[in-house]
C-alpha cells in the first residue's frame, strides 16, 4: 500500500479508537469492545514498527483490497480459517449480485436508439462501469456511459458503485453533459483517495439523432458513420485526478444506421503470447461491421478476441457497448 493509503487507514483507526473509548464507559460488561480496542491498538502498533499489512503467519503482504475493507486484518487469504474463507466467499458472491443489479437493462430500443452491451468481470466483481440513464420523457434524450475505475477486484467494484450512485444523483439535476462531468469529477475527487481515479466516456444521445460525447480519459469511442470509421479522442483527463479539471464536448449528427462502439481496456490491452490486441485491430474490425446490429457487433468482437487470445485467460475486466441510430 502507498504511504497515503497507510496514513488514511491510520486516521480511520485513531478515529475509531477514540469512539470506542467513549462508548466503553457506557457498558457494564464491555468485554467485546475491549477486545476490539485491543485489536485497534495492535494495528496501530504494527504501523509504528513497520509490520502493518504483513501476514502474521507467512509475513507476505496482505491483499490491499482486504486491508481497505478491514484495516484490522492480520492474515493473507492463504491463512484464513475455514470459517473466514466461507464468510469471504459469501461476501464476494453478495457483492457480485449487488453489482449485477446496478447494470442497466440490455438490448434497449428507446428514443430512436438501439443499444447492447457485454459486461464481463475478470473475477467475481468488476471495476468497469456500464450505464444507461433515460432523462424525463419530455427531455427526449438518454445518457450512455462506459468507464473503468483504477485498480481491480473488490476495491475497484466499491468505487464503481460509489460512482454509479453519484452520477445517478447528478443526472436528476438535468445538467448539460459538460457540467455533469465536471461536477462528477469534483465530487469524486473530494470523496476518494488521491490515488483513485476513473476513465469515463459519456454519450448524450438526443431523440433527434444529435449526440454529445464527453470523454474523460477513456478509450476512444469508435464512430461508424456512413462509409467512414473514426475514433473520437478524449476531451479531458480521467475524473478524480484534479478537482478543477475542465472537459470538452464533441458533437455529431447521426443518421439511420450510424453506430458508436465503446469499450474498456480489457479489449484494447488484452495480450496473447507476445502481442496486444490494440486500437488498430479494433478499427480494422469495425470497418467490416457497418450497418450491423449492436448485438452482432459485440458477438463478432468477442469471437475475434477469443481467437486472438488462443486459449489464454482474460486478465482484466471487459465491457463493450454499441449504440445505433435507428
């Protein structure tokens, strides 16, 4: 863990210690609270002598995401008791269920747009963000979002859930897409550690066929318009890096059959034995998929990725989203 993260945990532990000492005085038999206070003191002592975050059995580092969840953790995954392992497995399965419940409906046709997505965590939970938010009917627009939170596993999935709640709160304010992203950036920056950030691509699609793209450091969306295939570069840095960041917006008018392909780096940075899948391969394949249905485009990319990996397992979360003008 970084010194900043250690200091953040130290602050949390010291705060909890003070609250425990205040609470203990109100209990006639505070045995359990005293045991917890002892655990907190032990963790603070390990911080002072430089052994914090090391397994007490094998002395290897404890997994970062587990320390962030429970700063009193003393053992790595390999040395949990059977009951602790079962509890962890149940927690992970519950986290996966909660995350799946946050995903939007798939195969949507709304406001003259057809969309489809594929969401595939590398493990039980994912740090990828995939969302579709329909504005009030009178506004005649919807917001498509894809993103990737820094880190992996449970810690990244927790940040993704935080981002989901934050963006849904902001969309209720009927902001334009630039202001929405800038507010999301400021809130995310102020509510997370300085080491946390997220790339995000926002596509605001109007029922009239006009789209606005604000790309906060995410993989370049691919626009398939007529006979042309164009990548749309980022209009700002990832959110969470700098609280005062400003973002630009690209605007296009899409006609019937025009399509936008969005993806996370689980596609572009997938690696087989000695080669990266890469942006060039994505563009080349997209050129052969003009006027193809969103679900078919995703199927073709998944099959091509499987062929490219030649049996190797995916090492990162993977999300693809396709939006087509009807």
